[in-house]
């Protein structure tokens, strides 16, 4: 009797150990694919590491490594909570492969996509070693959409062998770090940041023409695009798109911060200071790049007399629902300046309703630069992040100069 009992205990012990071992992610490079409504797989790579006895992963997009540390496991299930954008993966092991759902929590609903991940697969689109005949390195003028929805963008790409990195720049920002391949006469690019999943495909007709482009966004978004190589392609001046209505020199608002304290530009902390007002949202990828930049900018210029305040336009008007996502954002970037919950959403003309002195608001982020007298001096639409290379470094140089000029004024 005792012998049988002991055998059962041994069996349960080894079964438990087997389940524990099975539910541990393999270290190294993985391939992940999200399934769109059209049946296309939107791929990205990530690397799993052991750090201080715990597993974490880094999502790979070009030169970016997006760290994710909130990983939990139970039996054959894996739960990955993304550090931004209020999304998560709920997955199960099928051998070494993971299968399940990516779930993006929106204001009043969830959006989901089927997901599969395979360990040990370092290529993104194809493992071909065939050298492509065409090289798309350079600047391109790209047109997305048709008719009234047509959007003129600038593509910047670098191709080494078959691998391509780069991005598309628009008037409201960029598509961040894109990575992909040229396979024969086809271009494939993708990116995933935990909140946004993009796939670009096109046929490379020649060294200076791309046709039949398709842009897949999330589960069902689809747009067409074409491009021609153009070394002189450029976007409109980012300071010319949004402006104050006639008769206005200042902006005014009163909104609560994430602790419920009301904050206004008339508060003592902003008097006699150069003030940067960041119009943003925790759902906005370019806002994340701008926030990362502004945190370092604040450290440099706050001792000289600069203040920053962020105005958050979340997907819900509910303060209690907006607060956790902004707390997550604040902790992720160690944001030292106040974030205010406006109670307005990014759609339906809400930004201009909340700030009625603004004319022709284009999108997120928008940055308002205010001088020491409280007058609006410039309004910058969009943000070209570090994935844009020279565009980003040029912006930093220009913005530093603008700040120093305003600080020098009496």
C-alpha cells in the first residue's frame, strides 16, 4: 500500500516538473505572426532572455529593442502583458510553438488577432539567400490612398543585401521602425510595438518605382500605396499646419492630473517659464517616441526655466479608466512632468472642442511652444522619432535652438 502511494507521488512529482519545463519559453530568437482578416501573416521577431532568474523578451524592429518584462506562466499557458498600449497575449504551448490571441483593450471593446510564435526562426519574411536584383535604398515619394483620403508621405529606406530597414514619414509622424526584405521583385516590411501592427507589401517595378502597394493595419485595415524615388521629396513645414485662430495669442485650460489635482497654465509653476504643451495619448506610437525625447529634454532644460505639461486624450472620457494607462506610461518612461487627463477623446473633433482657440488641428502628437510671457510662439504637428534618422537629429538640433532663443528673451 505505502509502496503504491510512493510510486504515485513520484509520478506526480515528475509530471509536475514536466509541465513546468514545458511552460518555459525557449531562450533565443523567435518568429511571431499575427493573422489579418485577409489571411496574411503580419510577422515580427523577438528575443527571449533569462534576466536575474526571470524571463523577459525584446521585440525586434530594425534597430529598436522593445523590452517586455511582464510574463507569467501557468501549466501550458503563457500570459504576456505589454508595457504600453493596454494590450496582452494569451497563449498556449503546442509542443515548442505558442498559439493564441493578441488582445488590444480599447475604450469600450477589445480587438483580437490570432497569433502563433515559433522558436529558433530568425528570419522575418523569407530565409532565401538569393541576392535581389534591385535595391531601394534612398528617399521615396509615396502616395497612400486615393481621392480625398490621399496622403503624400516620404519613405526613407536602407537596403543591405535583401534586408531593408526604414520608415514612412507623414505630416503627423512616422511609422516608426520598419524591418523587412526584398525577395525577388517584392518588398515586405512590418513592425509591431504592442499596440500597432503594420505590414507593407509592394512590387518593385524598377530602381525608382514601386507599384501595387498594400498597407495592412491591425486585423482588417487595408490601404493601397505607390512610390517613386525622389531625393528631393519632403513634407510640409510641421510648424505651419496648426495655428491659433485670429485674435488669440494664448491658450487656456484646466484639467486634472492623474491624481485628480486641477492644473492650469495660470498656476505659479508656469509663470515666467518657457512652457511646452504636449497634446498626446497613451494609444499613440509617435507620442511614445516624443515622450521619450521630452523626458531627456526636460532633464536638460528644466533647470534653465522650462516646464512641460502633457494633455492626454484617451479612448474613453472616463477618468477612472484613463488613469491606469497613463500611470503605466508615466512609470514606463519615468515622466517627471504632469500628465493631465482631459476627459476628451482623440476623435470627433474633441481636441479643438477642448482647446477652441486652435485652428486646423491635424493629429497626435501636437506640441505647443509658449514663451515666458505666456504667448504661443509656435505649434508643431507630429513627431519624427529616432526611426527616421537624420529627420530626428535635425529636429533635436532645431528644437534646442528654439528653446535657447526663448530662454534668452527678457
